[in-house]
């Protein structure tokens, strides 16, 4: 029986502590965000802005994670809180779960 992408994403998030330990946080979040982008799946993130302000967001990644010329990783997503497309830096994401 073939698993759906949503089921696969949920299963990966269930094992988040083990996966993050094995992969490291950035590669783990990158993998999950890329899977969510492929499936048009919404995720809930904790996000800390450059000024230190923390918020929780519901986002739907619209493209796979990309690396900037400076070496930072970003994901482009629809942000339900702002009702607009936004770009999120992966190293500022503090938590990630399915919505």
C-alpha cells in the first residue's frame, strides 16, 4: 500500500527528535519544507525575526528551499498570518509541525 505525501510528512514529524538529531536541524527542516512544498501542505512554524521578536505562523511552502549567495537557506511560502507571500530564513525557524 502506497503512503500519501501527507502521511509521510506526518510520520517524519512524529520522529522529529530522532531525525533532527541524526540530520541536524537545518537539513531536517529543509527536507520537511521541501516535502511540504511538493505536496502543497501547510505547516506550523515558530519563527524568530532578526530583531528577536518571536511568532507562530501557518505557512504553505510554494517553492523548495534555496541557498542564497551568502550561504543562508530560505523558503518562500504563503503566510496565513500576513495573508501574503513571505520568505523565511531556515535558521530562524525554531519549531516545525504539520498544521
